[in-house]
């Protein structure tokens, strides 16, 4: 029969919260990559339209492509910060178990990792919000 040490079961309980955070990060990354894919699809369509467009329409398409490029850069930054957040959360969860097995007092570094992960998550959502505003402004530029 497999027996889990009382400390190990406590560490598993501590790791549940960050594990849910990791699931939320995964969902957020899915949303971000889907938005980035739509921007990429629209950019390809604009390039195809530009080949056959008159000079006035080319100017409009160039403006749309500039906005799409800005959106892609913001989304890439958001995906990067989201992925960084996920890596930090994985390090946090791993460090909980390593510190337990080595009997280390690792509470401060774990707290720092959690705060850094939260800051990265805040940056991810802030960048998503900026991208939504850029998108909204491109739809209704008033």
C-alpha cells in the first residue's frame, strides 16, 4: 500500500490553487492564440486584396494592415507574458515539492514566485484589454 507522508499531502493541498491558476492561464492562452490567428488570416486577405486594388483602396488597406500589425504585436506580447506566467506557476508548484522533499524553508521564494506570476498574469490581461480597445477603435474609429 502506498502511503503519502503528511507533509506531502499538505504540499499537494497547497499546489491545488496554483494548479487552477495554470488551467486559467491555459484558457487565456487559447483565447489569445485564436485572436492572433484571426489577425493573421485577415492580414493575408488584405495582402491578397491589395494586389488587385486601385490606389485609393490601397491606402485604406495599408491603414488596416498597420492596425492589424499593431494588434499582432500586442497579442504576441500578451501570449509571451501568459506563457511566462505559466512557466513561473510550474516552477512554483515544482518548488513546493522539492522544498518539501529537501526539508527546506522555501516559503519566501514561493511567495515571490506567486507574486511574479500574478504580475505576469495582470500584464497578460492588460495587454488583452489594450488589444480589444485597438480592435474596437478600428471597427468604430470615432
